[in-house]
């Protein structure tokens, strides 16, 4: 069961990365918090696949330049 949960988590993380790519590489963070759990977003941040940018009017989640 743990392996299945891990696969589901990885699938959601990959879906978030694909969504970012389709949206031009960045999306307002508040739009993603209803679709993806904080743990999925935090895992991608920890792996340095995405980064958060403060625009002064909100926060953007964007694909890391190294990715």
C-alpha cells in the first residue's frame, strides 16, 4: 500500500510540473493550492525543481532555471 501511495504522490508531482510547463513555466501560487497539496509543492521545492518568486503582488511558482 505504501508503494501505491508513493506512486500516486509522484504522479501528482509530475502533473504539477507538466501544468507549469503548459502555462509558460510559472503560475500564481494561490491558484495551485486548491489543485495540489502543500506537500507536493514542498517536495518539488526541496528537490529544487521549482522555485517561488515574490512579485510584490503575490507569489509565483515557476520551474527552476536548472530544470
